[in-house]
C-alpha cells in the first residue's frame, strides 16, 4: 500500500530533499496506522467488560464498610460476625499449637 | 492533604464532550447517586480516597457531594456544592455545605468562601464543552486503572505553574475522569488520581435543609480559597 510505495521511494531517492519528503510521508503513515490500532483496541474492549462499579444500595459513604486504611468507626453486623468467626478460628489454632507444644515438652 | 482536596474540588469533575452526541438533559447527564471513587496518591507517599457523587439534579442545578477519607489519618470529610446554571454558559456555585464527624450537623459554607471559586475554572472542568475540551486534547490512549481498562481521551494543560495531564472517557460517566497526573514545582502539585471504581445508588450524607451556620470547628475544616 502507501507504505510500500514510500519504501521504494526511500530506496531510490536521489536527493536529500526527496529523502526528507519520503521520510516525512512515512512518519505520517505510521501516525495514521497508530491511530487505526488505537481505534481497533477501543473497539475490542466491549462495553460489557465495563468498569468496576460499586452499588452503595442507597447508603452514604461512611462507616467501616466503606473505609480503607484506618479502623475507626462502627462495624456492620456482617463484618462483626465475620470478625468473630476469624477470632474463634484463630483462638482454636492457638489452642492446638499450645497442645502440640505441651506434648513436645 | 485537605488543602489539596479543596483545590481539587472543581478540577476533578472533567466532563467529556462529544459534539456529535445528542445533548442530554441535566438530569440525564447527572443521575442522582452516580459518581466515581478515586484513589489519590501524593508524591510524599500519602494517599486518600475521594468519592464524588451526584446528590441531586434538576433542569438547572446539580448538587455534587464529595467524600474524602485519608488512608494515613482518621480524617473523614463531606462537602456538598449546589451548582446553578448547568446547561448554560454561566455557572456559579450557589451553595456549599460541609460535614465531619466532629460537627453535630452539616454546616453552611459562607458565601465569601464560595466566591473564591472562579467561574472560568468551573467552566473548564465541570460541564466543559466539547470546544474547550478539544483545545487541550492531545491524544487517545488505552488506560489501565484499578476500575479496569478503558479507552480514554488524553488532555494536557497548564494550571498555576503545574502541568495537568488527564484522561477522560464516556465509559466513566457521569464525571468522566479516569486518571489525572499533576506535576509541578511545589510539593503539593505532585499527585496522581486514578479511578478506583464507578459508584451508583450513593445516598448523600449532607441534607442541606438540616444545615446550620458555620461554627468555629467547621471553619477549621475550610482551607482558605484563593481570591482572584
């Protein structure tokens, strides 16, 4: 296509001015190709893939469930329950470890 | 950090423009409860979450609520601004409110704090027209942010000695902002904002009808706004 034509011009260019003009055309060609690639990439990303969306379910942006990085505020009942389960699980593991240590001693 | 948030209040909401698209009504363009959750990283390593959502919208005014929480300190702050004249060439911040856990009720931001917000600044970023956007458009990229991968228009402009480079996508509606990188000679001018996720069905924290006059505690949360 156009690139092939410019390549032959590049190979057979006789003067520096011709060479410069051919290089300029090639650069333009490359820029157009880049735009085409970007457009194709944009098309490939279907809207269905979309961006991550959080549904707040008509809650305000506050409270522990919406915070990241610091632990102030009240936890929701679900979070409290989850935390209690984790603590119980941890306690059980610690008890098992203590039992194992005792048996070794 | 709070000073930065105040300065960002009106530069974050860059709205993409599409001259070929059928004009939408204000209510269609800014559905209540919709918005974006941004992750803000300063050059010094501190970071924060910033959520901007539409509290309400009508034919001529939009209420925008900002929720800020620092990841480095126990700071939470809500602000709500009522912007009038949406859909016209002349915009103005008609009302402003602030709330923090340290305050009993939301408080009204006095007019003198609102007049420091330049109208041109709002026009440039919030509800910007396609012509204004096109002037600063420098390209189109596929951008990877925590919210996902998206094709976005890239813009670049100078502001108070800093270079702002930002990416806008219709997929990130209604605010449109996907990423913003600010670089400048002052330490506070060096930060990055990326889209963490879109949000929907956000209930506004501030009820303007319950607001009281600004107290001394509330004034402490207000950074001085620049007068021009």
